[in-house]
C-alpha cells in the first residue's frame, strides 16, 4: 500500500500554497512539518479529495481515508459513544470503542454530551473516531492540539499502533519525538 504525490501545486487567488510537492508515503507515520500557514492543511484536503490541485499527480486515490481536521466536527448533542456510533455506522464495535475511549482518557466521560467536553476531550474523541473508522490511511491535521503531555502520549501510542497497518499523514508545526519520516513544507 502506497501513496505517491508528484509535482502537486495549489494556489488561492494567485497566492501559491503548494509548490511542486512530491513525496511517497507507505505504511507508517509520515509527518508533514512546517510553520502555520505553509500549506499542510491544504495538502491534506487535496489528498482527501476536498480540494482540487492546480496540477500534479496523486497515485493511491483508491485509499479509504479517515481524518482528524483542525475543527473536531463532533455532534454536540451526543455523548462519546453516540458520536462514534453515528460516524461509524455498521462498522461500530462497542468493545473496541470503549477500549480506545478508556485508553484516550475518555472512559469516565459517561453520558456527558460532547458540547460539555473540554477542548482536549473533544480532540481525543475526534481522534478516536478516525482511529476506529475502517480505513487504509489517516490524515491527522494537528491531532495533538489542546492535549496535555499525558493525553498527548496516550494519543501518540494509539496513532503509532494504527500506523502498523495504515498510512498515517500527521501534520504539525512542532517537533515531535516519534519514529517517522518527515516532509518539510
């Protein structure tokens, strides 16, 4: 399983955001590194098919993607399990969901609605949703935003476990200590 990007370009209103981006990603973590505003989110949106590139080629478009966006995009009126059940549909596995929620520190959230979660709790629920989705690849846009060091470590462990069988593209503007390939934008 492989994702190959060649000569990808994207601009908005004459401003170039992606300029001839090329890389290959396979199973494991590939970190997209660069300061805010450099084009990491745009690159992920193009790969997910949410934006159309000006030019370039993407091989691996048959990949099934799951994503964590910069916005958590939760259903505020549902609890953690309700959010997962709604998003995953027939793929929802209550046992796996409860196990991952506990691992990510959300086991005690109970029937609390997502709107009542802290920002870090919402982020971890968005990550759980992506990790549990049937997919070949994960697009994780700043997945550690709002997480303290303990929850960041738990999230990182879960991501690395997923990376044993999936292509994981992880965008960040911070240096992280993890075994991965880095692409600087």
